C-alpha cells in the first residue's frame, strides 16, 4: 500500500521524538551521577552513545538540556496532589512526595535539582533563573490545593512553600548525613505542621 507523505512525516516525527526522549532519559541518569558543574557536551555524548552534534540537534544547547533534564526528573506536584479533597488526603500526598524523593522514582534525579540550587548563588547568570523557575514549578501547583481546602492565598502559598522547600531541604540533609531516623522524624513534624488545620 502506498504511504502518503503525511504518514511518512508522522513516523519520522514519532521516531525523532522517541530518540529524543531516550536521550533525555539517559541524560538525566548521567547528570544525577556525574553532576552539572563541569558538564561538557562532547564527553557526555560519548558516554551516552551519541555525539555532541546530535545532542545539539535534539536540545539546542547545554543549558536547554539541563533545564529539560530538571523538568523531566522533578516530582509532578500536580499529579501527586490532584485527588486531595481534605487535610487527611493532603497529608497522604505529602508523604507520597517524601517517599518519591527519598526512596522512589525521584530519589536519584532530584540530585540534579540540588546541584542547580547550589550553583545559582555563585553563578547567577547561568543558573539563577533556572533555579527560581524550578522552585516555582514545584510550589505553585500546590497553592490551589490549599486554597481548595479553605486557606486564603497568602497562607496557601506560605504552606506550599513550607512543605516543598522543607521536604527538599530534609532530603538533602539525609543524602549528606545518612541520618535517616532523625530526618524521617523531622519530615513527620514538618508534614504535620504543613497539613494542620487553620488556626481558628
């Protein structure tokens, strides 16, 4: 059967998308292991089994690749908190987030985010905007969840910041110190505070 140009183009786009997605997955794993501070595309491409030219073809630049790797690896807050309808559900979702970044799917990739946040103060021209956007992308989806539970926007944003930034900081503490018992207890205290009812 004769295939139209549209069919062939659709298959090419699909193939290109699959290859790009596979390279991004490999890049996330590479960056989580080797870091971004001294990242050079040519050596990275060799380790990924491709070429610098192909990385530039699919991603355009080093900075775009890093930004997409972070976006692909950070927890999906909208998905995790989508079904929250009460404070008990909020607490369960908060624990699911903690599980994801300490023992689950985001356990290794979140290290990329930590690197960007640590580099932003000393290399703001390269990392400050990316770091700020990444923090916002995790905090902002949680604000309407709190508002839906009856918190005003100011309190909703404060609690969302407390929960996201607090758990992220505790996760980093655990990676650095390995003191799981202390950090798990602290995470419980934080989640309890961030999901407590509004003061009357």
